[in-house]
C-alpha cells in the first residue's frame, strides 16, 4: 500500500516517506512535494518529446544532475526554441498533466520580457491527491520559465537525479539539461546584472565540482566557458542594453567576479541547502571558490 | 487507536457540521459541556487517541483519517491563527504574507505575525508543529488603522469556516520595508516591491500607510518608488518631502555593513543608501526578467 497511481510517470511516495525525507534533508515537506511535482512535470515534458539537444531543462533544477545541494524552491526553468514550441503559448498544453494522483494546471504563458524571448506560466497550480502534507492551498503552485533566446551549446542528456532518496523510479530517467558551460555563463550574467545570492551560490558550486581530481562532477573547459560567456553576453546586451551596460566585454564580468561579494546576510539564510551540506556551503567558501578557482580559470591561469 | 467513543464521535460530527477544523477548550466549553463535565479532559483524551492534534494550550485541530501529524491537518498559518486569535488581535505579515502574495519565490517555516504591543504574550516566538511563530509587537501608531484596507480575512482551508487575518499586499509591502530582517532581507523586499508593479497593488495606499508610520518610512518609500519608475506616485503622495537635514538608512537591518565612504545620501529624500547601488538596480531588473 506504499505506492499508488496508474499511468503516473513516477511512483508516488506515501506521506510517511515524504515526511521522513523532508526531516532527513531539512527541507519543509511542502517544498519537497512541490519539487516532486516539478519532477513529474519534467517527465511529462519528456514524454511529449519536449527535450532535445536544443530544448533543455535549465537553471538550478538542471544543476541538480551534477549533485548540486541547493534546493530551488519555486521555479522550473526551461530553454527551448520555436522549432520545438511554436507559438510560445502552445507550451501551456504541454505543461498540463493529469494522472490519478496529481493534476497540473498551468496558467497561460505570458511574455516575461519586452522582446518576447522569455515566457512564463505562473502560477502552475497543482492538486496533489497523493499527499496530505501540503494543506495550504497557497503552496500548491510553481512557476515555469521558458526561454526562447536560443542556446549557444547543445545540451547534455544525463540521468535525472534527485537530491533525496524517495525511490520514485527504478532507474534514473535520462533528461536533456543545459550544458554546464552555458549554465555557468547564465549564472555569471545573473550575478553581474541582478546581484542575487542564489546565482553566486551556484557559481561557487560549479567552480568547486569542476576542479580536476576525485569528486569532479563537471568537465569544465575554461576556454569554452569564455567563448560561451562572450556569446551569451552579446545576446543579452542586445536584448537588455541598459541592464548589461556595465559589462562591455567578458573581462569586465570576470573582474566583477573577483571583487569581494557583498552578500545580504538575511537573504543568505533563506538559501535552501540540503541539511548535510548546509554547514559546508557558507559565504566564506563561496567567495574562495569564485575568486580562487573560477576567476583564475576564466582568466586562463 | 482511532476508534472514537460516542461522545468523541458527536464532537467530531458537530465540528464537521459547522465546517470547522479546530476546537478549543476556552471557546467551545459551552457546547462541549452538554456532553461532558470536563471538556478539557475530553479533548485531551481525543488527542491521546489521535482524533485531534494539540497545537497549543487547550487548542486542537481535527486529525483527518490516515494522517499522522498536525501539519497534514492544518496549514501553519491556521495553527498560528488559533494560537494568536485566543489572545487578542493579530495579523500575518512580513515574509509570510509576501510569500502568500507570491511576491517572492522563497519558502519559510517561520510564520511572522504582528500583535499589539499591549498584548498578553510574554514571548517573542512560539514553536509550531513544523516551524516557528515569530511575534512582532506593534505600537498603536504602527497598528493598522484602516482595517478594511490594511487587513484581509482569508479562509484558511477550502470548505471550512476557519479564517486568518492577513495583511493586505500593500500593508505587507510596507511591513517588509520597515523590517527587512523579518522579510528575508532587503534583496527580498526590493524584489517584492518590484514584482508588485505587475499586480494590482494600490500604490497610493502604500504611501498612505508609510506616511502614517512616520517621516523615515515616507522617505524610504519615496526613494523606492522613484527607483521603480513610480516617481509620479511619490510626488503625488509626498509633495512636501525634502531631504534636507535627514539621514534615514534605507536598510534598517543594515545587513551589508558598508563603510561610510560606500554609503551615498539621496539628496531628494534624505535616505542613506546603505546598500550597494548596483545591487538595488540588479534586484529591480531581476523582477522583470526570469
């Protein structure tokens, strides 16, 4: 009786298993459930042939395939093209999902920037019949961000990993994610332009796990990283010239990374890491990772 | 364990009939007394049998069949409301309300609530089944005066007659700006204000609440509105605002610890911008892009 569901894309865990995993990893149960729902969404899109080398899972959910311990709370990022989804509003039908245990009902896709290159569906509401651990209806939604800005590098097809052990499938399903070089470039631009702590945290993680040796999880080629960063900066400078005016070239971005980050202490405490990694990923480590590993790498040192 | 005796069954039936999920000794003593001489013992016994979950002294929520914790039975805000409602006026605000309005993507297990300064609570926080209730004492000047426009009564659960007092979006924005330390920091607060531009926020009401809370809040509000491109709203609501002689820190939590040389003073409002200016611009821009 632990499992239920008919044509579901995962084996839904029961409430006791969810509560135990939430407790073990220090993640609030509603957040973990929302994550499970986004996992279902990813597999739903996979079943509809959304994913390919040019249509990928991006952002922090993509980074989890490299064991990132940071737990993204609300959004799911996708990067695609008009070859896959046309018009962008057609994404709504793809996002909709239903099985015996879960229903996902997306809002209409609306443009999220003036150029119409980024769209979002918010809220994507869900009805999680499989659990009673999310009684607050306000918690039963997430956001899907869909970029149509085009990718500079083909994505990677990798096993879709979960940061918790709920045995929702037998074998990790394969999913296309954004190439980490491109993710790195997006995070560098995100930090430079928006100064959000989460971007800096992800940059540090990429730097740490791309070091050669045991425990290397990302094969980062810094020459390639510079090239992708250059291309990405060109695209974004054209789309949002005001936002990126302070960065005429990638050397300006890299120099910016070398500066001591000014991290808002209160915001830092809201960054959600898995419990067993929380002490390790502190602001001091992140700064060292970015300034002593990432920046020298990008400078070819 | 869950077999309900005849009296317990009547209690549960009465609660279901009245579309309630909660019960308390203090408020329900009268009708419970028709079935028992000792309502307190009855509810404790029902809790021991896992028919109810205890969420505070003399306060319980019904345990739906198949559940094993209070967090399955009621949202944390309802549990907070049950604890607070018995002791006087309260409203949910700060980070909790900003999350409720989806002005930020964060999640918090701390529930923030404003209570009257003269209230009977002698603690600043209360343990919840899966988190913490943080109490913020508010002086009469900072207490909502326009209940209809600053507070909203929200149904806690669909199909129940259980309600929560929550700050309106406008009030929550002001509360966040007044106490960034209770709203996950200024990055979150600025992001919320920026996102609120895409909602139907009543900016004149935001200004009115700030004005009532004093000159410092007026100054912060005016500066922030200007940064958000809402200069006209600021000028309309604060026509006589001058920066002369004022030095009001933008971030009351001072979480960036900038040196005096790094802090600039906005001449028009008298606000000390004790936050890196590129951060301010970046947070606002981020609200407009994924």
